[in-house]
C-alpha cells in the first residue's frame, strides 16, 4: 500500500520503489512548492539558497536531510504529510550509498 500527502500526491509507494524511481522524489518535490504558490526564486530567497540549488534539488540532486526538512516546512508540509518525502529520501540515500560502494 502506498503513502500519500495532501500536498503532492503520492510521492512514494514503498512496495514498488526501485533505484530508478528514487530520483523521482525530487521531481515530485516541486509539487509542494507550486501548491504553496511559490516560485523557485521566492523559495530560494526564503531558504537562503540560490535558485540553481533549488532547481538542482527539484531535478534530482539529493539534498541533505536538513535541507529537505527546511523545504518541506517552508512549503507547509509538516507532521504526517512529510513522512512519505522523508521515506523516499531515505530510500534514495540508501540506494546511492550502495551504488557508490559497488563502484569502489
């Protein structure tokens, strides 16, 4: 069974997630920003990031957990609503760590 958020659809179906889909967490991360009615510029200003950083995160760069939580908080995704995003981040981080380990 999947998990859903009221501010971004269903960012994670943990029973179906695979390494390729993990990159999708970031593409879905712009949905809460858009639903919050913010531009990338406004979000970047309020987070003290530059616009390219917000864009990179929305297009697949895995942020650190603190940046992810700051973004979700800014967009009004709090409490139980943030759980699917955190779960997807953890899966993406785990997958990335395994991939790097195999390359060594």
